[in-house]
């Protein structure tokens, strides 16, 4: 089966998140070697199908005073990785 570049990014995101840590879009983009916008779009898709959670941190809650997002894998995301043999 052939994958396009966005499929590959989605798989890299899921694999990275499978370590159980919580990432920002920025840190996730660095880890999977893709730009922030691409990672955010792919994460939004993974979120819509229930494989990851995205939680917004408001400016008031953030240490930097700027809003950000926290991204983590769901149990369904772990199952999907196992099903894909990754």
C-alpha cells in the first residue's frame, strides 16, 4: 500500500504520541520533521476521527501568556497503531 506525504505525517505523529507524552503542535512538528501548519492540519484530522486529543490552553492558563494546544494520543489511537503494525 502506498501512502502520500500527509499519511506519512499522520503515522509519524501517532508513533511519536505513542510514547505517552503530551506535546504542543510546535514540539510535535519538530519531532516529526514537518512544518507546524502541516502538523496542525493532520492533527485536526486525527482528532476528528478520535485517534488523538487536542486541548486548548488559554492565554491566562499558559506560562508564556499565549494560548497553546496540548496534544496526546487516545486509546483508539494506540489500537490503530497496533492494527497498522507500528
